[in-house]
């Protein structure tokens, strides 16, 4: 998922470089959404992965 976010970020940067403002804004918005979804899933996997191991405290 992080790879997709980086891909959309690169598309947004290239579109902005060539002056396609609407496409750049759309791709940047998608990249931002994917990045935050990645962060949420990463934190959830850290929390539940840590509790599921059965470690002694």
C-alpha cells in the first residue's frame, strides 16, 4: 500500500511539473489517503501483533 502511495505521489509531482493542476491535485489527494490508510493499518498490526504473541510481561 505504501508503494501505491509513492506511485501516486510521483504521478502528482510529474503532473504538477508539466502544468496539469487538476490531475496533480487528484493524484496527491489519492496518495495522501493511501498513506494515512497505510499508517492506520501499520499501527493496528503493531498493536495486535504485540498482544498476540503470548509474551510474559
